[in-house]
């Protein structure tokens, strides 16, 4: 039965308030004519989606991946490559057209990231702990250096996207329609996370995190459950990567660097590991700190580190633990 306690209700309200934050910022920016803040709201939504993808593996499955930037970059490069081929009128591959549509880009991104995650997960999940972290990092670095050495798509200099791919006839070059697309993808990602967490599969995934031996004794193969979660996690992060490339109208190997993987982990830990709106709360704080302090000093990450330290020491459940009780199930 669902938890109807006051603590659970407060946690749910806190999560909904955090989810509404980028939408409120975008609506204010639109009414005030502040285009820059619309872009800021879209960036919060997209990074929140990417971190939610990682949260599926890290928060529910306990899989500390330092290679999720690879999936983020795969999505980004799919958006850039499709846009480039569509502009030149060249097919992606013989018999595979280049359609300048976000839905088509997302399909390719999810497929490519899912296959790569299946390959990486099948190998890395044979290990655990530090070995798992290092193997995921190694695969991400391989993809990173492949992008650097790929001159056909910009190499180290990256690949510009002259015009954003379309979406259902919307004028995606305008800030508000694009934000709504990004926010819709975020809501869909959060809904998927909530459904997984509340499902029998989610219960098995969390059981695998706590004790794989006990789960196996019940007749459920823990590695198989973790592999499915890893694939879903990579696909969600790739979708965010495609949107991030569209937002910046540029994709480069930096999207695949280990720094990006580290940032995603910071967002999850900062907001609250395993919590529904935790990654989005972390993304909002990250982007707002970057905006507020980035113009004052190049070392604004120092203050981000202080914020992360304070959150870990004061509220071990992240920012969401300060907004909602720790024991609430909705988080």
C-alpha cells in the first residue's frame, strides 16, 4: 500500500516544488523577456535529466559509474552528426537517411547508447567496487579519444550545429519551445525513474545493491537486474546528451571526458542519492552557482565544493533531505 504518512506527503510536495523550479524560472524569463534565463532553465532541466539517468544506476542499484559521460556524448554526437548530414543532404549510412528531427535523433541516440551500455555493463558488472568504477572510466576514455581522433566530425575542435533539429513542427530555435521540449523530456525521465523505483524490478535492483547473494537465493540473478538498470540509465543519459548538444548547438569530446562523469556524480550526491528530485535539485544549485559566481571568479567550483561538503555533513541525504524527512519514501 502507498505511504500516506505526513512525512511522505511533505517529501512528495518538496519533490514537486523542485521539479516546478525550472518551469517557474522559464515562465518568469519569458514574461520578463530575459532570453538568457530561459536558456539557463533549459540547462537545469537537461542536466537534471542526465543526472536522473545516473541516479537510476547509482541511487537504486549502487553502481558507481565514472563512465556515464560516454552515453552523454553519444547522444550529443548523434544530434550533431544527424544535423550535419541533413544540412549537406548526405545519408548517415547507405540506406539510412539523415532526418533533421529530434525524435529521429533520440531514437538513434537511445539505440546506440543502449547497445554500448549493454556491452560495457556485460563486462564491467563481472566486477564490483573500485574495479567497476575503473572499467567504466576506461570505456568512457576510449570513446573520448575516439571522438578526439575523428576529424570527419571536428575532432578535438568539436562539431557545430548550425540549426537545431526540428520537433513536431515547433520552432526549436526559439528559447521557449526548446525549453518546453527539454522540460517534457525531464518530466518523462523522472516519471520513468519513479515507476522503476516503485516496481518489482526496482525492489529487486535495490535488493541487489544491499545483498546480491540474498537476491540470488530467491531465484533472481542480481547481475541481470543490474545490467538492465545500467542500460536504461545509459539510454536516459544519452537522451539528455542529445538535448544538451541541441541547446549549445555544438558538440565536442569534452562531453565525454571524465570531468563530465564526475560532474554528474556530484549532481546526484549534492541533490540526494536515490531521491526522485535529488539530481534536479543538484543540477539547479550547480547551474545557479556557476551563473552567480562564475562572473566573479574562475575558481567558482571551490564554492561548489564547500556546498557539497556542507550538504554531506549536515544532510547526508543531499539537498532533498533538508527539504523533506529522511525516512520519506518519495524523496
